[in-house]
């Protein structure tokens, strides 16, 4: 097997040794993932119509009676396709709603917070704002993220704004989600990736940019292992790395509803959950 081409670290996020240790773990995770034949794009919460019915009937008439075309989940792939196809402000607001449904999952805060987001701007204006951020994200994701934070959408903090950015950016410059699970995992390896509502917007832009670079470096290194098909994922979406991190971190805290591949991954003692 070819020697592991550990990514060249960025000094703003951590040191050489720290990033190399994180890469070794991600190598194991990627090997476990590729062995199962699972699809990370199928990751997402189950669609619960009754949970969202009052909000949809009042604010999103275009989604009355809506359900996922295949399966029962609001998946990464489904939401990504909605954003690819969104042309009108209505399309954008509907896609944004389902982005947040994906992001909140079963959290009790979901309905109330998403309602506050939708009430932040007039429906047409919110849709136009979201479409503008999508157009900017293709060449200037950092600018789009900064403007999104500055747009004053109620309850849309930097973490959930990163979830929006994940879905509107194209694969070759995909911005991964940076949430508390990623932050905890990174801290375990001495890496600093964290978004905070209490700091200036530009600092969050820098943190998300650094994490995006880390994911892309790691993904590029994995994809160089062309002679080891158990590791080489052949994926260009930096969100794949975030997906591996998310389940690796969360599995050590909440052991339910997990993909098969995480069960194949060698266990490690996790100081952050002790």
C-alpha cells in the first residue's frame, strides 16, 4: 500500500503533528465507510409531516403535501438538488426551509427557530436574498457567508449559516458544516475550528474558511491513495470529511441511528466524552 500522503497543515488551525494525527483517524474512518458501500449523501433526518404541518400551511403553501421523492428522509442529496433547481424566490425559501429541517433534525428548537427565520424578512425579499447568496457562493463563498451573517435572519447564527453554505456551494468549492460536533472532535486533536455568535462576523468567516481548507486538504490526500480502493473515496465534496467527523464524534456520545460504517471503525478512548 502507498504511504499515507498526510495533508500539509495550515498553521492557523493547529500544528503539523496535530493535523497528521487527525488525518490518521480520518483514514480509518474513510476505510470503514468505503467497505460498506453506503452513501453519505443519503444522510439526513426522517421526514415528519405532522411536525411541520402548521408552519407549512401558514408560510409555505408550495410544500403542502410535500414528501421526499425517494425514501423517507430529507437527505443531503435531496436538499442539494433543490438548490441546484431553485430559480424563483419561492423555490429558494422552500429549499431554505428544508435545509433547516435537515440541519435541526429532531431538535425541539427546530419549528420555533425556523419560523423566526421565515418571519425575518418579507417572503419575496428573503427568497431574493437567498438566491443572491447562492450566486455569490460559486466564486466567493467567504463573501457569501459574511453577507449571510450580516443579513439579520433571526435565529440564523454562524453554525446554521454554515449548513446553508454547504448546500448552496458547488462540489469543487463546497463549504462543509462546522457545528459543535466538529468543534469537539477537532479540539481532541488540538485543532481549532469553532463558530461563535459572540464574535465578529469576520472571525467566523476565517474559522469556516480554515475548516474548509482542512477538509479539502484531507480529501485531496485521501484521493491520492489511488492504489488502495478501501481508502480512496473518489469524492470531491469536502462535506464528506465533515460527515466522517460528525459521526465519529457523535457516536461516542449518542449511540443511535448511525450508519453501518461507524461500527466498523476501531474504537479510541475519547477524552472529551469521559
